[in-house]
């Protein structure tokens, strides 16, 4: 009776938590201003034909291929509202949360709720499930891919390998950086398959790796090469793959993931250093733990915690790829949103380790650790909730309101055209609203800066031109974005 009650309570709380996260994502997606990168995608890719989007015609990384395609068809069906264009990533949040539940409630139902909270309680991550960019899509499909890779070692069903490959393809089409995940996952799959073969052979069972599985993977690799050849060729031709940090994986990648976790909560350098030390120490400890179990042919660990081994191998290879690529090709280290896909993989290792110590007999310690971590992360989310902006494009917080103010001001002279002078940062978003609201009387904004007199000025209060406009009427001030809308007449 007590067990049934606990399960009911756990599922009820998990459902409530999921609805809470989805409410934040959906409400924010509906009301906050479109952002610079979203506006650029809408203005340059959404209205191209399917093949031009797929082939990355202009060779620019802003085109997150699957996101641009889904925005295109979402607009055809639902229109050009912010919510409609952001809908694909909202659905990706559903995929992410759904597979978190499948993964944790299947593996360790006692800790399922706490693990779900740990995986989803990151304001920076939540932001990208409510934006028309490829990051949310790629992370949702990445977790789906990981789940089905893990499931294959239990079910031995072809469908899991098919879904693993399919989801991985969707992931890197959403964000080409996830190609690294796919490569790491395939390598990890074959390494773990070899380890499993040795263990199964020792206990008298046959190898479960079939020619059909290899054919499925081979077909997927060939399909991936066909899909990626032209986009990668154009990116390499444009020589625009270098972005991010140059100081090191710990300083650049790990640091920015920590900053994203804090979001806008004040923190000290000492706190960041301590967390970095904990992260690196934990990562190295897991390396020793994995090697020890594999060398000692620990059958129970290998068979019971194959999902843990996969999660660590994939993360280890991704770190290795990043460091090696920088050493050989001088490529930049991932930072900020470009590194965000690594966060769920690290947290998977954390929750699987807690699961490991829980199953090893330290149930109180494991449960307590999960409670503390989940509580801290959930509190960070609650304290960081805002329905005004996303931190990467905070300067666009007032753009939608500014465009509404211009429309209202222009209502007094409907037969006249108007020009808007802007800081270049506002060009994609102001043109997005100009186009979707059908403001034909407003001339298209440019990135050329303030070159002459305009009917309206939308600038940052730090722009030098602001000093020359202080005597003109102010229509709107956005304190969050430090932006100001000024009437020029």
C-alpha cells in the first residue's frame, strides 16, 4: 500500500513539475520579443525553398537547418506569431522531458522524480526550448537518441538502433555541433558492444551484435554523409567555423556552463572556481571508476549500468574531441549556448553515479545527495524566472514594445511613410515585426547605423548618438535592455 502511494505521489509531483517547466517555456515563448538570431533566421531562411535550407545555401551557421525547415512549415500552418515560430522547440522540450521520464522511471523509479528535476532545472537550458533556434531541438533529439541507444542493450530490438540513428540525425540537423555527439555515440556503442560480448561469452551467452545492426548503422552513416556534405563544404569554404573560447576547455566550456546555470544570480569568482574543481574532480573520478570496473571485468556493473558507461564514454569522447581539435586545428572551445548540449550529458553522469551508489547499498546517502542537488537547482530556476527576455539576447527585451509604440504613434498620420534609425543589433527583429505585422508604411531598417535624420530612433542608451537626441520626445524606455525609443519629429 505504501509503495503504491509513493508511486502515485511521485508521478503526481513529476507531472506537476513538467507542467511547471512547460508553463515557463510556453508563456515566455508567447510574450517575449523575438530576438536577433531568430529574426535573422526568419528573414534569411524561412522563406527559402526546402533544398536551399537543407544545403545551407549561404554557408552561414545561423541557419540551424531543421529549425529553419520546421519554422517554415509551422508558419504555413499556424501563422507568423512568436508562439507559432517557436512551437518546434516547445515540442522538443516535451521530447526532452518525456525521455527523461522514460530513462529514469525505467532505470530507478525511486529516484525518478529527483533525477527529472536535476535534468530539467536549468534556466539557460529552459530558455532555448522557447526560442526559434536549433539548440532546444538538438538537445531534445540528443536525449531521445541516447535513450534508444541505452535501450538496445536491454531489448536487443532493431527499432531502438533505428530510432537512435534517426534521432541523432535530427539532432545534428538542428545544430551541426551535435555531429560530434553522433560520432561519440557510435564509437561508444561499439566499444560497449565489445565489452558486453566478452562478458556474455564468459557467462555462456552468444554475441548479440548482428549483421543487421551493422547495416542499419552503415546506412545511417551514409545518409548522414549525404545530408552533411554540402552544408559542411559551404561552411568550410566560408571559413566561419571558429567561434568560442581560446583559453582551454575548463576555462571556456566549463566556466560558461556554470555561468549559464547561475543565469543572473550573483556569484563570486571563488564559487565558480570551487564548482570547476568539483566538476573536473568528479569527471576524473568517474574515469578511474569506469576503468577499474572494466579491467576487473565487473559483470554486474557492466550489465546493470551500461547506460552509465555509455553516458561517460560519450562525454569523455566529446571532451577529447574538443581538446584534440583545438591542439591540432586550433579550433575554438565551445562556449555559452554552443556548449549547452554538454550540460545534459554531464548531468546524466551525475544522476547515474547517484543511482550507482544507491544500488551499491548507500541508499540514504544516494537519496540525500539527489534531494540536495535537485533542491538547489530547482531554487536556481525559481529565482531566475523572468518573462521579459532571454539572457543571450537581453538587448532585444524592449524591441517588440518599441515596435508597438511606433505603430501607435504612427496611427495619427496613416498616409505617411516613416523611417526608423537603429543600432544595428535591432535590425533582424525590427524587420521581423515590420514584415509579420505588415507595416508597409515603415521602411526596412538596415545595419548601417544612424546616418541621417529619422522619424524614430531605437538605440541603446550607451550609443554616442543618444547625446544628440536628448531633447527629443521619448516614447519608450526598456530598463532591462538599456534601449530607448525616441520620436524624431
